[in-house]
C-alpha cells in the first residue's frame, strides 16, 4: 500500500503537468513544430517543478508536514511563471524560422497557474484524506463504501473498454477513405460545432463537408444528407448547407435533416424519413465505429469514409476518445435493450 501511495503522490503532479503542457500547446496544433514544442513544453515544466520542490524542500510524506500547503502553492507558482517564460522563448525560436512572432498570453499563464494549483493541491490532499480514512478503525464503513465505489468504477471502466474494443474490431473493415471506396451511394454528413460569431463550421465539420464534396466530385455520391441540430437558435444545418455549396456540392444534391440531434436519430431518420438503404457515413475515425454499429442496428448498409483531412491537436484527440468511448458503450446498451 505504501509504495502505491507514494507512486500516486508523484504520478498526480506529472499527469497534471502533462495536461498543462497540452493546454498551452493547443493554440499551435497546426504548426509544423507542434509535437516538438509539446514535448519540450512538458519536459521544461516538469524540470522546473522538480527544481522548485527541491528549492523549497517540500517533502511528499504522510502525514503532511507543517507548511506543506504553502510550499506546494509556492512551488507551483514558480513552475507556472518560470516554465511559461522559458516556453515563450522556445516558441519565439520556433516562430523565428517562419518570420512570425508569438504573443505573450497572460490569460494562458493565469489559467495554467490557477487550474494547475487547484488540481495539484486537490490530488495531494485527496490522497491524504484517503490515507486517513483507510488508517482509521472508526471509519470502517466509509472505507468499505469507498472500496465499493472504486470497484464499481473499475467494472464500468472494463465494460466501456471491452465494448469499444469489440465494436472497433467488428467494424474495422467497414472504414475506408474517399479514394478507396467502391460503388455509388448517398453520403451522410454528421453535424458538429459551428462558430456562433461567424456562422462558419468548425474544423471538424469543415473536414466532413469537404470529404463529402470529394465523394460527389469523384462520382461516388449522387446526394448528400446534411444532418444536425436544426432547432430554433441553432446555426448548425444552415451553416453546413452554405459551406457545402461553397465547396462545390450542387444545391440540388443536398438533403437537409434538421432533426439529427444525435447519431442515433440521424441513422434512424436516414431510413425512416429519407428511405436510404445503403450509404457512406462521412465523419472522423473516432466517431465512425459508433455510427456504424447504430446504422447496422437500424438495417442501414453503411460504409464509413474517414474525414480526417487535417491535423488535430492531441488534447482534442484525448477529449474525443474519452467522450466517444462512453457514447459507444451507451449506444451498445441502447441498441441491445431497445432491440
């Protein structure tokens, strides 16, 4: 137990530093130096953190020594400020090769300082609380309750992972690219984010519509269903239609589904409202396994066409993977118990 607790003491701040590195590198995900900057960013923040801990002689022991709170707060403050300055200089070096200049982002410094401090202190004091509970004979029932909750979360995690592995394996051969697809089918473009200020599609949605345009241009799709949130106040489907016409999809080939609020509804309505029997599903790879299993459940013969046209940030991939893993497990349950 003690070695594991000690490992968690050090692992938590390392994971938090990795998250801070991802957040600060997010704005540069399209740059050619993104991965190099991300790795350097992480290593620099980690080294500064270790140096600050040693400088302030903060000991990660239990029980927490007097002044531990303030020492950790001071160590993280040094880490946020010094790490941010060093990384700004490195970023300036990367931009120098292209003639650009990075801007000093004070809001980013404040964000990483406050968020990181809250997470680090929350992690360390959360572990302290757990140690106190597990060491106390008077808190036996609370200890049992925590063990039950942790066991349940572990089972949920294994269930989600298992379902996702099964679904991905089952439909891996149904996912292809524009150049590799065979035959002619209608294309379904799933809705995604739209920038409210400009009414323009997000990068993810832009890639989906441009991929559908390539299917039309190559003669592989003779109609395109744009499905998303068309409720009052939502710009999604209208923005999709405007951009589809901009990228060369003839307006007469466009079909609009303004009630595609979820992937399940989009796939179901493609059959019940639009009469489709076989389609190309146009979306990113992280979304395709869930879309394919839902289409299969409603009797729609679907082939997935990857819309991963541009570079996405690692932070975005992590968020999408987490969200999609949970959504896929939920879709599996929905199909099983509604079917």
